[in-house]
């Protein structure tokens, strides 16, 4: 079943779905990604005047029910935390204007800062303009809200959203951090919290956000059989599924074979669906291994593949993506030195053991 929303061309997003009425569901998504650089900042250089709750400048996550779930893995003695930052809504409840100077991001372990960076100048201005455009698009109606919500989640209700750093009384700014930067830290321990601070003309406003260690619960059957399978577009690729709230840890499964030019997923020129090795293979339910269908193609993807993801809600727009692991894929398949991992990950396509 194929659906394309009117907003999709503007977003660079083609949305189609194949839904079954049990905990396993398959969705396909193509989207664009924009990256930007950030400054490294030591908190000792900030010279901040903390503001209390009476200041009435608040920071919230832009998406309702947003959980910040890191990708965590250990290589040797180093534990890596890969955190996709949440988008923010900063609101001025004061009786006078406030200007936002910068956003400071701090990665914390046991309430101790271990990494920090700041977002200011052009990058902050761009994030605010994109946030305003997102809010205005969602307000056009439910179809637009769903198209954007697939990527950013269900947005928090708000009054006037401005497109600059100057906040008049009663106004807000939406700041899109998720397409801008990932916070990646390697050290002896995992990050357990991020602290987001808005440095304003009247001081600093802080918001602590716990990192949810959503380890896989239960044992899942791998949905395809074969000795030629690879998983791609995994959580370490910020330009793929990770950029979408409900699909952060999703995987695309292909079948490949060796050829004179290297690995390929099809024979011939790949113009026909039957050219692809994975096309038509039986698909099993992840909870019990029962065959429920076959790999097909809706036309809204570059080639036939099986998309697999876990979510914490059946609502695709509200859901948070959950880490994905299978009993038949050991951590050693992700790298010889990998000792543990919260989800499938690889810097490129991951060759899977026989399934």
C-alpha cells in the first residue's frame, strides 16, 4: 500500500507503508539531511548568570513524548555514546523581550560534564529559521502535520513562533538541533544525561534531559533467511533512518552477491524487480517466525529491501524508535573488538551471519 503526502516533495520525503496488525510493522522512508559544524565550548568560558524558575524563560523538547535514546556500544575498554539531540522550544513568559545568544550542549555522566559544545551565530540562526518553517508547515493541517511528524514527532502546542533570536513577551523559538549535530562521546563510561542551556541576554536557562537506556527486551526472530544478507542505513548513519524520530534504529535488509565489480544486490542492470536477489523472499514475523508475506517494492525506494524497526507506540507520528537486536546476530558481527551494543550498528553495510 503506497501513500504520498502533498507535503512530501517540499520535505524531500517519500512515505509509504506496509502495516500488519501485530507488534511487527514495516515502513519505508526516504528523506534529506542537512549537517553543520558547531563550536567546542568549555563551561568555564561561559560566564553565565543562572536564572531561576521565576525568570519564566523555559526550555522544552519541541516534540511531545520525546525520549532521547542513545546508541551505545563498547569497543575494547571504550564506551561510545551516540546521542541525537532533541529539537527545542524556548518560550519567553516574561514581561520584557529576551535575546538568545547561544545554545550550550553538555554531555553528562553522574552529573559530571564530560563533553560540551555550543551552537551560535549562523548555525543557531539557521536552526531557528528551520524551526519556524516546520511549525508553520504543521499548522497547515493534519496531512502536513503527519508528513513532518514522521520525522520530527508530534509538535508541542505553542503560540507565536518567531524566526529570530529576539523573543518578545509571550513568543517562542523552535530550534531544530536534530539535523544539526550528533553528540558522540567515547570514554570509560556511557553518558546518562544531556544538559541544554540557552544563554540569553538575561542569563542562562537550563534543561536537563535524561538519556533513556532502552535495551532490547525479549528475543526477536530475524525476519529473513539466507547466507547473503547485509543490513544498511543503521543508527550510525545520521543521514538515514537516524534522522527520523520513529525510525532511529531501523535497518534496511538486502541480499548481495559477489561480482567482478564487487558486491551487488541484483543481476543485470537492475531494471526489473526480479533482478534483485532479495525480491520475493519470505518474510517472517519477528515475534514467532511465522511467514507473513514476501519482500516487495512500493516504488518509493531505490530498490527492493526489507525495512525493519521497533517503536514504543503504534502511532508512527508519536513513536520513538527503539534499539534493534536479534538473537542470531552476535555483537561480534558488528566488529571484532565490539564487546556490547544496544542496537545493530556499523559504519557501512553490515554483513550478517547466516540466518
